[in-house]
């Protein structure tokens, strides 16, 4: 198991928030829940992004296999199927990250009544227009490139 600096920062932040909450009687339960929800959201996003990175390695290995001299057609078809399956996994992982950013709702239960409804301030994590634009571009590019890979694989069959 790899310990990343981001994991340690998250643990530190949760500890700091816990300490702050016990030392500051003016902190409301809603504020504490919101802070924890945002940190959990960030942790989940980090885990999702790590999955995308691991998928890139797997995809690269499938795209550049060792030369198979004298391989049969069934081996080539099998490799194409494996490649397409990994491309689909990678597409799904990237789309999940972009959708997670675009939705940016950390958790239910942080609204005014604790019932999952958003209060006037909203339970949504505020994202800059630039972040939202880039996440939207990532989603569109991912879908387009997947279509191109799919068409390329069909063309060589």
C-alpha cells in the first residue's frame, strides 16, 4: 500500500478540524459536518484520480506489447479485445472523475436540516468557472477520443 503525501494531508486536516471543533464552542454541527464532507469528497476524488493513473499504465502495456512473431489471427483479435476493454475502463474512470468534479456534492446531510437537502448556501462545493470548464472539456475530449479508438480498432479488423 502506497502512502501518498495527499493522504497524510487529509489525515492532518481531519485531525486539525477535530481539534478546532473541540476548542471552539462557536462551531456549529452543520459547519463541522460540512467540513468533514468536503474532506471526504476530496479524499474520494484523490482515490478516483489514482485509479485513472493506474489505468494509464495498464493501457500503455496493452498498446505496446512485445512483438509477437508468427502469432495467429485469434491472438491478434484477443489483443484487440483486451485493448478495447482497457480503453473502455480508462474512459469510464476519466468520465467518473469529470462527473464527480462537475457534480461536486460532498455528502448528503450537510444542508440546513441535516436531511440531505441543500440550504440557501448550498451543499455544493463552489468550483471556479475555469475548473468547471476544464472538467467539461475533459469529459467531451474523453468521449471523442474513445470514439476514435473504437473506429480505429474496427478499421483494422
